[in-house]
C-alpha cells in the first residue's frame, strides 16, 4: 500500500526541505543578532550598576 515515489516527487521534497533550511538560517541569523544586541545591553547595564555600588 506504500506509494512509490518518482524522481520528480523526490526533487520536490528536496526543494521544499532546502527552502525550509534557508528560512531556518534566516531565523537563526536574526536570533544571533538579537542575542548580540542583548549581550551588549547587558554589558552596559552591568557597567552602570557597578558605578552605583
């Protein structure tokens, strides 16, 4: 009862997987940028806090 996949089916599956990977790479890049920004903000806050201690 399992369907036999054709070369065209497999190519379409691979294409969709590549699109998904590219989308995930964009999201990861955005998350990296946000993380770096948060780290810089945290460093500034730590410096300001240490001035009051």
